[in-house]
């Protein structure tokens, strides 16, 4: 297939068949995209004395520490996770401890662990002791607040008493002692603390799905604000005087979310700011950790826009831009006096450069580059791209075209994001760059239901799974075919979570559009998907029912059945690969089992990968490498792109381990009484 594709390109460009391919960069080793990151995640300790970061230790990503003035070669490991990489961590406010969360094989039941980096390393592990501050099986720990005024305290939630709701605890880092603060019998979803570490507000979803913001009084709760199930509102913190609350909301006649202040005593709100260009929701409010003034606000359009309220910080930001032109700047951890910052600079072709920025000295020092070995010059531009959907709605997207190839009759990978209540953003995207290097154009639509574009755009997707939301992908393909960029016979689709659903919906509802599809942790049956949502998602259940359909009603159930790819499994003729984590708490493995069995029983080509040590998306690099090795060969077979033939022994062994023979899969799950089982 690859040979015939190359021949077709040569025939289409007889004048210079060799020159086109001579311009295309060499195939980049998949290891450079998906192998373990050698260094990332830098943070500065609050006292400014240490820099911590993530780096492999004994083959698994762990936490390392060095003194701020030392070279990285002087760093030492302080954690020793043996199988599952550490993905996030943070320092305690007094710089005494490093804390991180970890689950078991992707089950998302997180516990909190603490390390005292000043303690000598154990001779057996090579690192200081790690203490489990919570150590509960089948329980998900939530972190609600890390108060600066109480450096030995975390306010956490535990759902051990009732798996649906988190009771509020005060956790002492030094001793591990937990003190119950609030038994959550009022179905509270979130708790809000002020600058002094005092509990002031709570948020919950009522039976109608509306959001309620409650003041916490000595004698109970007092509702001071609310927004409907089809609106959004939330607390962003307290103002500099520790009196008013920063609130983002699109309540009532508002379409775009704006920033307001609210008086907790009265519930009275006052507008502070909305998008000056009247295009998108407010995306963030960045405040000083020293005096709690607003430094700047953020709006995410095709690219980020920043609006400064602190003029000195604005002046410094513009100085940083002169040092790092064309880069997106992201402010990370900082010292408690906000003099030393970790700064990240990235772009569509730059995974990330990490700097230490000293504000008072006006210096910027490069620390490292993420995936240093990745050849930046071989990467492709990822540009904003807009097109009209079936009903004329403007769909914002990102388009990546393969470097070195003419933008004509290219094979295409449609790559819808997960959520669906999320969005793709400008910047470096690993999968987009990987596919582009293999010779594919990559389209990433922010379809209706994506967040950030206003209430109307978000609500335009209600009840439209597999319908107009799917049109927003299909019409993107049509636009690229119409202008000659894409070959209509060489269109593939790949996505995870909701993107995986869109992949299955694409081949089930529009089978003529796609020539190959890879569905990753993908819902196939919306009835069983909603039936299996984790109990701690209870606060969002009504909102999901409102935006998808309510399975407790006849009409809602009928719509969910109609929108389930499993219902139209017999229409699937596109070669399909399904990828799943066995321990996924969001999209249960039976979602993949059902569709694999149905496609198999229809006699159509289907391949199946199941990682026994993963959940909702793969965390372990070896599993990602195995999946990608299989996927790139699969797409090359049906779409004609390039692929790396060499597969290292360990990746080959892992791929063999996670490959499941579709003949062994049971899909005996009912959609409803009328449709019967999906497979026998």
C-alpha cells in the first residue's frame, strides 16, 4: 500500500517526483515522541533554595532535587516509584515536603504521598522514605486547598464513607493526622477557602443540575448565587482584601463568561471584565500569591491573549517576549516572594524550553529543553483553521500540514479532542507532529460543545452526539477535500475518550468518509457508558444527562441508543483498531469489548489492544510506544503514509502482550430490550 501511494504521488507530479520527497524530513523515531521524557516538570521550592524536576530513576519517571545554584548533574532522586510514572507533584508551602498523588494501575483512586528531601537516602531504595498520607484502597482523595497561612495543612476530601461525596478533612503533613471538618451530607462538590485558610464557601449541584454557591455559616449554608444547568459559574478565589470573591459566570443574558466580584455577605455581583474582542470566554485569572492583586487575565482564542492589571508585571512580560520571540510564555511555580519563577516557553514546533526567571535581577537562565533530541527543524507548523459546518456554524480548528510535501491530495488524520466539554489549544501537540512527520495532514476541530467559545456554542452540542457534533468533523473533511488539500479516499480518524466516541461514530454513521480508524478508550454504547460512570461523578450526573440525554426517560434512552455507534455497528466497513486500558474507571473495558465483538461478528477487519496496567489513557511510555507502533503501521496500510518499520525488542514484546485476539472477546451487553445483545 505504501509503495502504491508513493507511486501515485510521483505520477501526480511527473515534473519533479524526487524533489518532493527529498524535501520531506526523515522519519523521526517514535521513541523521540513517545518514549520517556528525560527531564520535565521543574519547580522552585517556595524558599527559592531548591529546584525539583521529573526524570527517570531506575527506568520510571520520578522526582529529583538539586540546590538552585547546582548543575543538574548534582541532582539526586527523592522518589522511587517502580512502575507507574509520577506525573504531578508540588512543594509544601514551607519547603519541608514534596507531595505527589498516585493511583493503582490507572484506577484514578488517588492517594497522597509525602517526602522530606532533607532526609538521607535509604540504602535499599536510594531515596529518602516516602510516607503515605492517605492509604485507602478504592478511595479517591481530592485536594481542595493548600493554605499559605497554614503550611503544615492540606484540606482534602475522602469518599470512603460515601463513594459519591467527599467528606472534608484537615490533613497534617508532619504527622499524617486527619481531622474531620465537615461530614458531607449536603452533597457538596467543592469547598473554597480564603487567604487565611478559613472555609468560606461551598459549591454543589442541585437535583435540577443547577450550580449553587453557598456561604458557609456557623449554623449551616446560605445560598448566595446560582446558575442553571445550561450555564456556568464558579469561584476563582478571594480579592486582595480577602472580602470579595472573584467569580466567572455566563448567567442570564450573557453568552461569553466574564469576570465579576461577588460579596459573600449579600451575593451582590459587579462586573470586572469580559473579552475586549467579544469572541471567547475568560480563560483564567492570575493573581499574586503575595498580596492577591490580579496580575493579568487570559482569553483563549486561536491563540492566548493576556490583559495586564499590574503594569510592572506587564513591562516585565514584554521584556520576556523580546528574549523569547514568537513563543507562548507560561508562568509556573515561583518562590514565596515571587522573585524567582519557573518559566516555560513553547510553540507549535517547540515542546518546551524551561527557564529560571529572576525578576529583581532581570535575568533569564535556560535550564533544559523538553525532548531535547526531537529535531525541531523537521517539525510542522500547526495553524488555526476555520470552516463552516452543516448548519453554517463556524468551527475553529487547528491544521497541521506535513513539512516538505505540497498541500495537495494529502492523506488526512482527523483528530477530535476528548471531553467533549474541553478544547484543543494552540501549541505543541505530540500526536499532530507525529502524524505530520508520517506524511499526514492533521485536522483538530473544536466542534460544538467545545468550551471557551461561549454558552451558545457549548449548548449547540446538547443532544447532538453523533449528529451535528459529528457534522463538525465531516464538514472539516469536506472543506479540505474541496480545496484540494486532502485526498477524499485517504481520510483516517483517531481520538481518545470523547474523541474515541467520535471515531466510532464516524465509521458507524458516516462510513463512506473514513478509510481507517483508531478508537482509543472510546465509548461505544452510551447507555452502558452512563450506567458505569464513577460514583464520585454524582455531582455532574444531571449535567451529563442534560447535555447528552436522560437515560431514565423513554425519549432520552431512545436518543442515546440511536447515537450509540454500537447501534449501527453493522454499517462499519472501515478497518478499525480499538485501544483500551483494562482499569479505565471512566470508559469501562466493556465499551471496547462490545464494539470489537460486533465488528468481528460482521466479518469486518478489527484489531484490539488492551493494556492490563492502564486506565483512561496510557501513562506508561512502553505502552504508548507499543500502541503507536501498531497504529502507525495500521494507518500506513490503509492510508499510504510512512511508518517506522523498526520496533525495539521491548516494544515488540509489550505489543504482543497487549494484543487481544478479537475471536476471544465477549460483547454480550444489551443496548435495550428491543435490540437484544451485541454479540453471541
